[in-house]
């Protein structure tokens, strides 16, 4: 097996190519699978300046939206095209693996790495989601690769590319600033202990990042202030167990099969740590450190800043770093029996992850089918839709384009001409006496309570994040 490691790597790479090809025909390429995708879809279909005005009030940096706007000449409203934009990073990663990673570590590492990025945890779903996480994965992987180049070569090219990909990472997802910051701390530690003459290069890179990011940094401060008082979802300590193994198993429940899969993931993690220790592989050790340090700091920072608690999708980019580190150290195994154990563990986790992903996809498609059936039933001239928040509008208005009228009670967004802003709910009721009026309530208990207390509402559809309530006059 050891002598045939190149062929094993090519086999894994071939499997990754099949995964890539399937991405283009997966059912997920034709449907929106979560509310954040609706948000993205609504934003990028606004004129560019209006879209950026909306982005400024959100909790994400702008680069991903800029990338999407680049596709405007090719039909930005095309859902399939937007999905393909999220697949592009996987193609780029495969190109880097077939060249740079293969040259440095061999075919086994290159092939195993791209295979794991296709099947483990939430990777496959995120490569088919209209969000920034797949692009963040690519940019952060390049940061990690050029971190190694910097501490090995200390040349201008490596510093320039590290600086560039760091800037791209933090301009794609704020969460990645944590990982990039940790990378720079590792470099600083290396400089202070062994290469004190390189401190000027380090300072130049940091200064360049500060200067280049400063314009959007002002917006970032505004976003923190805007969302500082939003309701926090909090964090349950039990979830630490789930996040500990989320690099392979994303499920957050304690079903017997999931517990077994998580135990296998822990065994694999211990196996990798032992290999790192025996091989004295500082680079791979840094990858594992970056993943868990980002997770720990991320939980604390999100709990004290933005609205949401931790989400597995935030960690997709740092999971990529882990799998590159694991693939590198597995590629260095010389004992064929140990290599066989490593590959068996990988295949067990891959099988479990694929089963979980398939279950997840089927669940999402079933939810969308049920939702579409309900919306089709009310998408007619007898219905009037009233959105309690602008988010309801962003998620639903395109699917309700045949209704008699659409209103919104919030004026904090750029609405299309088919929606009327009206904060007087009673006025809406009086203007539509012969229509079925549906109030779309978002999951905001305090703002919803005044409607529940003052009007006769019958909940006719509940999609967890929002519900349709028929108003009886």
C-alpha cells in the first residue's frame, strides 16, 4: 500500500472530481435551502449601490456580494448561476491541490484532502449554498498555505500572498479574522523565538492590512453598534461536545448512531494528534490548534457581540485547515498497517458524513416542498400579505407575486414596487375587506405579541423562523 500511495491519492482525487460533477446536478442547485440564501438572493438583485447600503447594516463584510455582482451581466437573478458561484472555490481548491499541495506533499495528501472537503461535515451543502462560506474556505486555506511559506522562506512573495489572502478572508467573513489573527500570532512567536531579524517584514504586513482594511473597518464598528442590543440566542455548554467533532460529524443530537460516529471522530482526532507528535509536524499541529482556538474564541466573541450563537457553517473554513493538516500527516505515514488504519477511519467518517448529509438534504427538500404547496395555495388574487418585518419580505415576496397586494410594516429596506410600506395595520384591514389577509410574523416574540393580543389570528402555517397567520376581521 505504501508503494502505491500515489495511486491511492489519484483514486481519492478521482472521487473528488465525481463529487464536483454531481454538485452541478444536485437537487440543491435548483432550490433555496435556508433563509440566509433568500437574504443573499434579495440583496444581490437590488441595484449595486442599494445592495451595498443594505450590506452595511448587516453583519457581514462585502467581498462575497461583490463577487456575486460580477456575474450581473450573465443574469444575476438566475438561481442556478448563483449556486455555481459557490462551487467555484471547490474547483480552485482542487487546482491548488493538484499543483501546489501535490508538489509539496504528494498525490496521497492532495487527493485525500479534496475528497474529505467534498464529503465531510457540512462541506457539500455549503458548496451549494448562496453564502460566503465556500469562498471563505478557499481564502483561508491559502492563508494557511502561505503561512507555511512565510515561516519557511521568509521571502517577499510569500509575505505578499499571505497579506493578500488574509485581506480577502476578513473581507469575506468576519469570523475568519479570528483565525487570521491567530496565524499572525504564530508567525510572531516564530519570529521572537528564532527569527528576530524578520520583525520588520511582519510589521509591514500588519500595517498593510490595517491600511487596506481601514475603510471597511469603520463600517464594521457601525455594524457592531447597530446589532449590539439585539437579542442573543445564548450558548448551551452541551454543544461543546458537538463542535468538538464537527470537523467530520455536523449533527447536533445524541441518537445512538450519532454518538457512535462522534466517538469514531474523536478516535480519529487522537490518531492524528499522535501522528503529529511522532512526526514532530509543527505545521499540521498549527492547523489543529487554529481550528480549536478559533472555535473557543468564536463562541465567546459571538456570545458578546452579534445576534446569533455559534453555527457549524461559520466553522467550515477552519475545518478545511484541519483536513489539510490531517491529510499532510497521513501522507507521511510509512508503515502500511498504520496507513491502512488511517484510511479506514477516513472512510468510516466519510460514510457517516454522507449519510448525515443525505438525510439533511432530503429533510430540506421535503420542507421546501411543503412550503411551496402552502404558498401555491395562497398565491392568488384573493390573498393579501402583510410582512411584520423586512426579513419576511426578503424571504417570501418572490413566491407570492400573484397575490392581490403585499404590504410591509417595516421601512428599513429597499422594497420593490409591488410592496407598499404601511405601518398602520388597521388601515390595511380596512382597505381589503373582502380579501384573505395573512400576517407573516417573524420569530420576534415582543413585536408579535401586540398583534396576537389585539387581533384575531389563526396560525395556518409555521416554518419555524416565521409563520402565516390568517387575520379574522
